[in-house]
């Protein structure tokens, strides 16, 4: 079944078919491979011919809604989507907290990223990476919560039954290090809460590692956002996790403070670390910024651990 097959016959009244097809292509790109999708793959997914798909994609590319890799001719979601999503009202958050990401990136030499909660998942809203980077576009793509430090930091502060519901009965294995047993993963959450941050060592991609700390709702241990630091395994080995975890905890506190009252430093105790978030981040944004990693010779960027 193609994406357009989901539109009932009566639903076409008053609609423009070319717009429907263009939107279906965007949906197919967002749901496709992280490496991007070819014209043939997208045409098949949307139930349209290649020539039509190519013309629509060229139009979308011209407006920045999709990006085409000239080497592979694969399409990914473009940054215009992020600009449009910003109209939902999080520009103020990003503007006031962006300096925290810049500081942490400069302090650690690694990428710093902010994610916010949205229904049963996470959305990346801002990122700062070291100058020499390669980019893989992860805009609007779902994050495997069980295989990333960002996701585990989010899940660890949810009630257990809610975390189980978010995870579902089966977990996909991405690498040999991915935890695919739900009970085992839930067992890790108490340690994550105790130390105040989550870790990921090659669980989504073998070469990527990261640490993440949650931003909590006021007066309760429930997450609204997650601050992450990540990079290649040779730059972010497990021996750095403890130090980077402390930085992530402090950064999460700084983001909250900057969001609520720019310039004020919050130093109230936080369970599992030196700070506690005392105000909430009221953030909603559609889409996800891309993942960016320091470039290795002949290498590529990767997804967010």
C-alpha cells in the first residue's frame, strides 16, 4: 500500500493532487533510511511514477524542503522543514539556551545537543558540533530510545509502566551492544537515576558514544528535555563518561535556568548529581535537527547516540 492509498476517496475533494503527492514524498523520506532514499524507492513508496516523483522532488529541493546528496542521489529532509517547525514557538528556547550548547562543545570538544519531549518520544531542537564535521540528516526521524543515551535518560525518569508502554514488547538490535531485553533495560534505569545521566557505548552505531542528562519537571522526577554530549568512540571512550556526565548534568541545569531567567545560576541540589531542575521547559517542535560528528578521514557522520 502506498502513502496515497491512505487517503479516502472522499478526502480528495477540495485537495490538490500534486500537493498531496509532494507531502507523501516528504513523509516517505522521513520514514525511510537514515542514508536517504532514491527517486525509485520514493516513487514506489508513494505509488507514483518516477518522472512525477523526480519533478516533485526537484521542486521541493529548490525550496529547501529536501536535500539531495550529489554523490548518491539520495534524498533527505531539508532544513527548511526545521525553519517552518520553528514557527511553532521554540525559537526563544533555542536562542536563550544555545550559548549553553556552545559552551559545552568548546569545553569538551564534542557535539552538544538538546532534545525535548513530544508525546511518547523525543525531538532534537538544537545542536552545536566541533568545526570539522560531516553531516547526516536526521531531521524528523524517530530515535530508537532504547539504543541512545538521550532515549535512556528520557525513559529512566518515566514511571516504569509508562516506560514499558513506550518501549513495547520487542526491541530492535542495532549492534552487538544494543540491549534488546526489556527487563534488563528497565533494570539499568535505577543506576541511571542514581548517577544522574545515561550512557551509550556503540549501542546504535558501533563507533558512536554519548552521555545524556534529563531536564525534569518542577518538583518531580519526570523529564521534559534531555541534554546530550556525544562523539566517536575514540574521542568519547567510557573513561570519559563520568566527567562528561557531570558536564551534561550541569548543562541541563543551565539550559533550564537560561530558559526561565537568563543570567540566573541555579545551584539547588539535584538527585543523582550536583543540580536539580526546578522549572519546566515548555517546548514543542516538529522535526529533528541532523546529527553531526567530527569527521574522520574517509569517514561519515553518524546518528545521535
